[in-house]
């Protein structure tokens, strides 16, 4: 276990109250909280370093540029990319996946080609491919799930073919916590020469990532789920593919030269970074990466699994509760999705909110998954490095309160 009580002290918001009670933050899958050093780095930039990058012929601009590019180097190391030019800064995971969809898929896919996703993808890793498929006459296919909420790897050959040109899978499900075997999927992609895209929104914040070992062509992530600021995302792309792709957005900074009737795009990574980026956010993200590196991603994952091992038996004792997620904790991250018999997930969220407990309730941007499970959504508690046993105890007590308020046991008796 991590020394989470000491870690909590680094996060100012975790010392505050919500609805008059100590805040129990269990919604890190939506957005993580920020340690003081990240908040300081963000504000220090505006106080002492603020200037545009790659433009000014003065010291302040040079310093801002150096800090910005230092983050690119740190992301490269974090993901074990081959070179910093393979790291593209975007606004978030969604924009990173859209960049691949527009700049690669729209250019290279043809009618009849196939895009392979899974049945538990976030809308960010579904809708862009739907838009590509509609525009290019391609077909979207899905890897089915097992009864234990994992990808059914044995059935991949049923949906994989020589027409499969793109496989795009989340590293970890935001709705169920399932961790996918990316190496196995990468091997399937290589069998048919498909481009392999990884939605790392939930992966990079909880698990070690080595893009070379995974063998993926693209990996997308969001800083705000990794202790960093909102508005900063990353797309890792293999240089060979990035070189072939057209720019995603046009404007300043992304060009080599412009004439009255045309332009030549700049080299990587500038080609994909049009306009002024969130410089302060990118600079502060470097501090978040250092924090995560100091703690260790493997240690963070092990901590979350230990919390799951503590939580699940307690939760299973609650009358009328149903848990969604694989029973194999070696293939699961810190996500607890659940429902109470006869209670809408939003009502569960409201009761917990009154107790100072922040969770998410709804379809979690995974409507096709919820339809498959034949439920309106779930209540979701998501764990991170600053959560501890007392947070689990508070969650259990809060759910037990909801059981009493909504008379769950009485509903069960009547139903039986």
C-alpha cells in the first residue's frame, strides 16, 4: 500500500468539505485532483514565465519555449517513445483520437475497409470512427465481451479480417475498469497490417506505459486525469505514420512556409500543433509527470488493487447491490461500478453527495455498453493514489444509507 495519508496532504482540495462533511473524492476517472506543486507550477508560469513560445526574440519567450519542450521530453520518457518529435500536444484524449481519425483514417481508408473497436469503448473512441466510417464507406466492427466483462480474445478472429485497417481499443475501461491485453491485440493488428490506436485516457494515469513494448502506432492521453491541468492532451504517434499524415488544423506555427496560393507544413511535431497551445498547462503537466514517476505507476496500480480487495467483500454484503466488473483483479483497475435494486444511479449519487462523497452516476459516455448490459447506467466510484481504506468505509456507509432511504430490502422481498 502507498502511504496515502501522507499523499493526501499534497492535495489541498482533499482537506476541504463538501456539503459540510469531509470530502471523499471517488471520481478520479472523470478528472483527478491536483497536488500543490502542480498548482504552483501553473500559477508560477503566469507570474514569472508567461510569454508565447517559438516566436519571441527575447529571453522570456526562450525560457517559456524551453519549459514547454522540456515537458515534451518528459512525456517521451514517460511513454518510452523513440523521440520527442513523436509527441504531439493536443487538448485531451478526444482531440488526439480525432486527430488520428481525420489526419490518418480520412486520408487512407477506402470503401469496404473495416475499423475494429470493442463493445466497451468510451464515446471518444467510438464517435470519431463512426464519422470516418460514414464518410469513407468503411465498416465498424466490435470485439465482443465475455460474461466476466473482459474482451473475448478467442472471438477476435471472427471480427478480424484482411479488410481491418484500424484497431482502436482503450487501455482500461472507464466504465468497468477492465484492463485490456494490449500486446495480444497488437499482435492481431500486425497479422493484418492494421494500424493500432490505444485510448489511454484511463491507462496512462494508473498503469506503466511503454509504447514500444505494446507495439501500438498511436497512444492518446489526457493530462487532467494524471494530476495535471485540464486542456492538455497528448498523442504519441509513430514517426513513419505521422510523416505521411496531413495536418489536422491549419494556422500559425504549423507551417514551414506560406505563399499566396499555398503552404508547406512544418516538420514534426509543429505540423500538428497549430496556434498557441496551453503553455502554462503543458509546463505544469511536467510537474505532474514527475510526481507520478516519483510514486511509481506500478505502485499506484497495486495500491488500487489492494483497495478493491478491501472494498469488494464489504460491498457484496450490502442488500440489493450488483457489482459490474471482472472478478479477476489482475485484469482490473480501480473502478467500482454498481447498482442498487430498484434505485436509479443518479439517486445513489445524490445520497452519497449529501455525505460528502463524490462519485459519478450515469452511462459514463458508454451508451452502447449500457445497452448491452440492459441497464440505464451505473454508480461509479473510481480510485486513485490518494484514496484509502477510510474512503471505502465512507462509501460503504453511504450506500447502506441509500439502502435504508430507498427501502431496498423491502423491494427485494416484494420481488421475491
